[in-house]
């Protein structure tokens, strides 16, 4: 039914444009469009009559299509995060780093940017980030700093330009980990 209505709209538009053309350039060879008045009457008839016919077809076709009910969103099952003695003993093991990038600051310090994600059911605070700096295969020292922040259970901490201090030598790579952290008392 929708295809039929769309085809009717296209024919209606073409007929209206043709009648509009003959309003400005009447054709004596066609009796209906021989004068401007007849062409104008024909244009009005096409616009009104065709519009009513297509609207009526749309109303009649609408009753046959059942209404589509929206689907309820699918909810993910709740995730149970560990929150026991293992987390309290070693909270740093439940923090993972993602997208960590080191930059060299103006004063030669290592600036660290990235995300720390908490995979436990307890709030963890003050993670100590430690990075082993390298140049090619040679070690260039280890730098670290404490981020003064709280990561909620199952949450994330986005850090930017954390100053870890200066490395012992020139560096072009790093391997970063969370060396220590504290569980926030509930």
C-alpha cells in the first residue's frame, strides 16, 4: 500500500507541474489548457483533488498496518565485583591502567596521562603509579608518584599530566603499573 501511495504522490506532483507550465504557456492544441483560465482551473483541480485522493488512500492504508510497539531495552545482568579480604590486602592488584602515555615536560619531568579502572567492589584511593622508563632496550630509571584521588567501586579515574619526576636518562618508552593503593574504609 505504501508503494502505491508513493507512486500516486509522484504522479500528482508531475501533473501539477505540467498544469503550472500551461498556466504560463497555454496550448491551443489542448482544449483543457487552451487558455490561462482553463489551465489555472485545471491546476487547482489537480492540487485539491489529487491531494484529497492521496490523503484518503493514506488514511485507508493506515488501518491495515498494526502499530509497532517499542521494545524494552535489554538490561545487562549486574556484575558482582570482588569486595573481600583479597581487595583489602592488595588493592593495587584490582586497578588496571589503560591508554597510558608519557610525555617529557619542559623541566625534564615525566608527565603521565591515562585511565585507572577499579575492578573491585570497594572504593580505592591514592594509587601510586610507577613507570619503568627505557631507551631502546636500556633502562633509563624508574619514576613514580601518588595520585590524590578516590576511584569508586567499578569506576574510572582519568588522570592527565601527573608529574612523576625526572628519569635518570633519556627515554623513549615506558612500562607503567600501579605499585600501591589504599582501600577507603566504608
